[in-house]
C-alpha cells in the first residue's frame, strides 16, 4: 500500500505516525519544528486514515508492513520513528519486526499491553455524522455534541471532514473498516518481541494509558527504554503541552 505523507525539511529521516482517527496534519506544527532542527520529517497517514488508501484489512502487522514498504520506496534507513497511541503500536511492532530499520524509537502515551475497545461512542457519532450528509462544518460540530461532550475531542475528529463535492462534506477515515476491525486496535505487542535500541516512552501525567504498573512490561519488550511523564497533559500530550513534549523529544534525538 502506497501511504500518503507530507515531507518537511532535509536531514536524518524522522517519521511520525498519528493515532486512531487522526491524520498526518495533526503533527504539522511539531513537524515543522523538527524539520527546522535539521531532520527530514515524514508525516504519514496510516491506512484507512487521512489521504492514504482504504482497505477492508486492518491490523498492526499490515500497518508495520505498510511502513516498511514506505521506507523502501523512499530509500530510508536508520530512521527515528515516533508514534502516538495507535501509531505507537505500529511503531513498536515495526521496530521489533524489522531489525536495523529504526535507530531511535519514541512512543507517545501507549503501552505494549492490551486495551479493551473504548471508541464505540466516537464511532457511533462519526457514523451518524457521515450518514447525515451535512453541508456546514458548524452544523457538524453541533451534530457531534449529542455523542461527544469534550470540545477538544470533537474538534480533533472534525479535522477528518473534507468537501467531497462543492455541496457535501464527508469523512476521510474508512469508518466501515475501522468499525469491523475495532478489536484489533487494542491488541498487545506479541510477547516474544523485543527492540534493543534507544527508546523513549512519553506519557501525559493526566492520562491513564501508561501507568507505573506498565513499566516492567515496557522494559521486557524495550530493555533500553526511558519513560518520561509530561506535566499538565492527557492522552494528546503533544498538543496539550507542546513545549515540554518538544523539549523531551529533542533531548532524546
């Protein structure tokens, strides 16, 4: 699968993978900052997200294969790889699966453990929104209020809207495939997999995606991992405290 990306700057390749229901544009501000520091930043849309192709098939194994193919097609090696949430799961598996591809690994607010499905209400709201065939972004946000109370989450999700025609808005994500494969999103990293390269796990101190109890499992898979909490941030740590997040990443790379 030929993934869509936005490439910024020149230098050492630095690839960024967004989270579930996100897209590469979510990382544009930070991508520009990293590019300014001498990296060639690849903001990548994973399958069924953003402008990348849609597929009925959806798993971390496939997304890791997509990433490997992307690196091969762009002649990339010894990359820095950063992944948030779902993208973090893809990044973990890629680093473990393809020895020598990843020089440094950064995982944002996700652990190698299993997570029970918890996006059902969001998917329900997006499905209703898609079916409503709205013609105004304002109407779309108001529509989603009945399903999602948090303003920040609604605005994040509404970045998926685009003008399918001059009169009709649509969603870029492949909702049917994501709903059919929802149980795959929370899969754990297979127990026999390890990555021995330098690894940074970043978590928001207000998020419960990574807890102190997860540290032994993280060290089991990633023996050279450091865990860095960011203050005053939740699951979207890179957006909620961008300054501290940026500084932590730059120190590591």
